[in-house]
């Protein structure tokens, strides 16, 4: 401060013809002494408007200090009542930004609001989540930790414990803090305290031999020579913390070397410093010897050093000393003192330049004068202060009297000489609206751990992939249980701090066994390459070949009576329909597509309608024959054209229903994911159930008519027992499809399709076997029975050895009329 004042007084561009002076009050780092010095300013008679004067009588412009946050808070509450300027250089407590409580306080050091934010960013950078906090029992520690905890909570991190260091030495309280550290799993601890308050705690840590801890330091002690001693390195080595940017002050080193008690016999501060530095007593001096009565602050080995009997000669050399007084390598707070003095000087200079009619004015277009000004007038210029420091930094106070800038991030390392070095490993830059943590590349960081690697500080290790976090009631969010993900959910990376739920897989995916990846679901459909599908294809083709074989037999023996019986053309159409229905099952096998979904149901419906309408044409002829036999009518006939028209109309009706079905609500491919979670069942969504029921309902109607007519005609004489064969065929048809319904509803996946194919094949084989097998048997193996006499129905009464076949014996008497003949 004195060096800076001398520098300003020598300058001609700042306060020309004005000499700045000073008066020093030692706070002894106590609030009581700070308040004593502050109240000494109030020398006026009027308590509401005191005259702020130095002891020499000169006007008092402002106060630089006090050193600590707690001291500044106390003094500023008093000075703020009179709006008296106070410039802080080391008080970073965030509460001092409150201009309602501290209207006259400004500072050239950044607020702890940014330091707490920087600590959280540093913790996040290194991946720590379980943090202990220790703070001094004062405003600096309490407000600093308060903001730190708020930022920690926002970041989703956790506080393992929170302790305070007493301002007044208390061994029991310190022992309790140390015990908490021992019992905690947190290996990273934030220390928000000054170096003076921290000293007893450091000794307690040393006494208990607590190592393997990583300390995060605040700016108040990160570069403190009181703590950064080689003997403490085993316990505090690897400390990482934030420091005010260092600077070089030109001429300061020479100024420090120039002090000597002989230059001013009344300079008690210099005399006390000289006696302490060289352990001697200055001759003819009443200045007390500065001795420390707390050599060991833990309360052990208390000793009081007596004053030295050695007299100082004045020839002692400061160059021979090794202490912090002459160390200008870490000018951080020292540089802030220089900036604080300049801040007051620039404000005074601005005020002194006010000229009536020109400005710069105070409110009301008035000027203030250095000889007699009020504190609020100088404070007006302090609010708009903006200047460039000696090292080129632009310093500007905001509306809260704060500044922005950056912190150096330092790491304690031991150099080759065995001393503690403050190695810069990064910096934290910030403005009012944004911030950034920048770590230096290729810079080694010393960690005070057994492995010399990055510390691991967690309450619970991150959950492995495939698990999620389970909350432990009553514990912080960083303490959790790792629970397996549910089926269909995964966690791919080790648990994020806030991740309590696994990610659900996309609908086409499912979790693997480890629950750490989503894999494509198995797509299931009845394929040609599996045993069941191959078997059904074989049966379908075999059935079609059998029908073709029957057709070949009918073509070869088309002129025989049995082939011509009951409308040969209907028989060929019936064979064609059976081929269609049998081959339709091939559309049900393989991967379904929209076209196959539409084709298979429509083709099946059309095939059955053709088949059943042909059977209906036959059964109606048999039914009329039965009616003739009952009524004893000698001659009746049904034209074959009418039978074919029945087939035509039935197919046309079915075609109309199928067309409407395909146009309005056609079937389409559907991914069934409800039946089985781990599979996608590719099946056909039949679209409109109403249309589907209409299409197959018409087939059911034809089947019912066919069954009823042939069931009535089954009582015909043996000549007409084709009705019995058709009756059996229709019974098989109904039994198959009635059994199909519960079987279809009780199965899932590809087996549903298999059940439907089986029903198609069974009903087709049933009709094939019951209708055509007896006829083929007679045509091929019993040709003697395939005669007009037997097929026509006239059997000689004396020849009873020839039995009528189970094939239809109704005959086609000519090409246009089907005739039945009865004996009298």
C-alpha cells in the first residue's frame, strides 16, 4: 500500500499537486480490533454527520480493507450508514455484494459466488460425486459453503459431511472434525477458510496422520506460506485450489529491501519487523518483541519464547533472509492491494476534475471539492469506476461493486529442492453471464493417493451397464443400490448421476441378456425352411398332385358312365376348386407381405365358394331325386345348366364380397408385439372383421345348404347313395372348421397360421376322399361296375351278386336331361 501511494504521489497524471497519505490500523484478524479502528474515524461532534479525518487532520477519503471477509462485513455495516467508501482487496464473501446491506462497499477481488461455481465445475471435471466440506466459523466460510452446496445440488452431486472449524481454538471440536473425516468414504474435501483459521486444523491432521485425502482449497489459503510447508506435504500434497491471478509489481522488491529502522525511529512497524526477522532487540526501543505463544496449536508442548538478549546492530542484511516478506513470486493479494489503492485514487482524480459548467457532474449538476467533500460524493464516482491496471487488465465495477475475471487453478507439488511449488494446471474464466473451466494440456497433476492416480470419491460406485439406480430412503442421491433393468430396458453406460430409469428399447428391439444393449427382436413367421412349414408345403403340393391325378383319371375315363354321372363338368370344377384351396395354403407360409395377406384370404374364400357351390349343384340334383322317390312321380328332371348357374351366381356373389373387402378395408401386414415381448410376430391384420365374416359367412351358408340337401337325400336307395359320400364329406368339413375355432384362438404366433393351414388341408382332403375316392376306386379297380346298367340304376333282380357302389349311381341319360327311373 505504501509503495503504491508513493508511486501515485510521484505521478503527474493522477491527482497533480495532491499528496495522498495513510493511517494504518492493525485488525489483528479480529472483529473487535477492526471495529475499534473504524469507530476511531468518527471524530465529529454531530453523530449523524461526523467529520472523517485522519489523526493528522487531513480529510479521510476512504478505507482500504479490512483483510478478511468477516472483518469487512462488520466494518462495512458501520461505514455503510454514512455511505463512506470502503474498498476490499481480500474479502470475497458473497454477502458483500448486497448493496442494501453494504451500500458503500466495493472490491477488486471477485465474489465467492464465482469461486463456489468454479469448485463445482472442477469437481465435475474430475468425476467426483461424494464431497466433504469444512468451513471456517465466520461469514467467509458460511456463505462460501452455502453457495457451494447450492451449486453442488444443481449439479446432482452430494455432500458427504459438512463441518466447521472454530474461530477460537478448541481441541475437542477439531478432534470431532478429524473423526468425521476418518469415518467418511469421501476422499475429496473442500476447505473454505483462511490460513490463520486453518493452522490448528492442519496440526490436528498431522497429529492423526491423515493421508490419502485430496483437498480443494479456496483462494484464502491456496498460496499461503503458513500452510504450504514441506512438513505438511504428506497430508496436504496434491491440494487443488483457486488463486487470484498473480502479477509482477515493478519496483516492489527494491522497495522492500530498502526498509530499515534507522530511517524513521518512530516507525514501530519496521522496528517490530526487524526484531522478529533477525531475532534481536532494537536498541533504545520500547517496541515489544513479537513472540508466538502458540508454538504448537494443538495444545501440546506449549512454550513461550522469551525476548532475545541479542541487540540488533543495524547491519543485518535482508538479502540473507528466506521468508515470505521478500518473496515477490506470488503477488496475488498484494496486487489486489495495489488495485484497491488505485481505485480510490482514480475516483478522487475524477472528482477533482469536475469544473462548474463542464463536469463531470454529481447529481444536480454540482461539483465536489477535495478540500471539503462528503463521502457519498466520492462514492458516486466509485460506482462508475473503470480503469486499466499496471499490468494491462481492464478493471470495471458492476452495479454490485464487484469485478469479473478469472482464477488460476493451482496444484501443490514438491520441487527438487524439497519445497512446495504452486503449479498452474488451468484456469476458470467467468463474466456475469458465462463461465468456462480450461485445463492445461500435457500438465501433470500430483495426487496424494497410494497409487498416485486420480482420487476416487463416491458413496456408491457407478452402476454397471445393465443396471439402474435404486433410491436408498433417507440417504443422498449419490448413495444408491444398483438394480437390474427390467426386460426390454437397457442402460448402456455406467450410471449417470441422475439416471434412475433404464432406457426403453425401440419397439423393434429387445434387451439382451446383460441388459446393456438393445438387439433386434426375433421376427417370427411360419417359414418354408423349418420342419413344420416344409411339412405343410409338402402336404399341400401332395394334395394338389392327388387332385390332378383324379382329374387325369376323369379325363381318361370321361366317357364312362361313372365319370359322366351327376354332371361331369361340375366334377371338373370341383377338382379345380380343391387344387385352388390346397395350393392357397402356400400363401400362408413364408414372410407375409401386404399382397400375400390380401391374396390368401380372398383366394381361400373364392376356392371354397367354387367348391361348395359345385357340391351344392350336385346335392340339389340328389335332393330332387329324393323328392321324386317319395312322391312316386315317375319322371322329373333338372337341367345341367341350372346346376352351373348355381355355381356361377355363388361365385359372382363371393367375388363381389371379396372385391368390396379388398377395396374398403383390405388386410395388411401387422407386427404383433403383444403376444411375446422378445419376438415380433409377423402376421396379417385381417382389416375389417365384418367383411371377413361376410366373405367366409357366405361360404358357411353354401356349406350348410349343401349339407342339409345331401343329408335329406342320404336315404335314397343304393342307386342314389352318392348323397351319403357327400354327407360324410360335409360332416368332415364341419368337424374340421368347428374344431379350428378353439384351436386357433388358443395358439399364438406361427402356430396360428399352422392351425389354419391344417384346417384348409384337412377339409380339402376330407372332401377329396369322400367325394372322389370311391369313384376312382371303381373306375380303376372295379371297371365291371362302371356300366350303364349299374350306374343307370337298373339291376336284374336275379343277379344279386353285384353290389352297388358307394359312388353316385344317378346317371346322366342324355346331355341335357338328368333322369331318375323307379320300378313300379
